[in-house]
């Protein structure tokens, strides 16, 4: 820590020589980052790794990351899922959404890894290096779409804002190998200040 540190409030901290971290904090009201178009039409697989903590359990969805929308050939990590204080990792192929879940306490830091293949059916959610749920139900096949990625909310419809902190987020257009998952989760855990 440098010799100078200023704390104006819980959300307004500054320290000489240290970059601000305001982007980590999503207020659950209007924060949203939207990318340009990502073309994932070449793959039916995706891995999403997110280090985060949630600050509340709103009655509506809290969306950490959403690809394209809430329809088909897309994926979403919701914390919490609708009308429930649990996490939901969901993907959909041409016809069917498939979801798995996990319970997360308020203000608890976690590294979530969502693994999905909509053609060779597999939906898996890992929490802090441990597989918590796997579903091999068919999602209707196909590949993912081409479109934007939203962080902190849905692409469309908007208004499903995440209330919490995101310490790191990776979206990869394939399912990682076991050793890659271990290394990536370890990296994200270090960013969040937790041990796996």
C-alpha cells in the first residue's frame, strides 16, 4: 500500500499509483457493458469462467453475462436466477434451453465455470474448482449465434441487472481441457482473492 490512501465512501476509494476498481461494482440497477458482434457460428461449445460475488437476491434475474438474448443458440450466467437466490448456467440449442444451478451465499466470492456443448449435449457448472451440476439433456443441436455479449445485464431484454462484483470474466469458444480449467480457475481465484 502506498503512503496515500483516500476513502470518501464505501464505493469511492483511491490510492496513489493504484488504478481505480469502480468497474468491479455492479449496482443492480443500470450498469451494463455491451460488446460488439461476436461470431460464434463456428462452434457448439463454450466455456465461461467468472470470478464474482453477489450483493443481493433480487426477485428478478441478476445477469453476470449473456450472449445474444434469452432465446435459442445463446448462453447466460445468472446470479441469482429468477425468483430464487441460486445461480443458473443456461444454454439453448435450436429448440431447448438446458440449465444447471448452484446456491451462492451473499457476499461470498466464487469462481464459476460454465461448460456447454449444444450439439453433443453437456451443460456443467463448476464452483471453486468442483463440479456442482451436470446435465446431458439435448438442447436441440446447432451452433451458437453471431451477436453481442452483455456483461452485468441481458442483451435483450435489458433490465436484468447483476448486483455484485465481477473480479474477472473469460468467454472461450470451446470447452477447455481439464488442465486448462484448473489453470484458468486458479488465475481467476487469485484475481478474486480466494484459494481453491
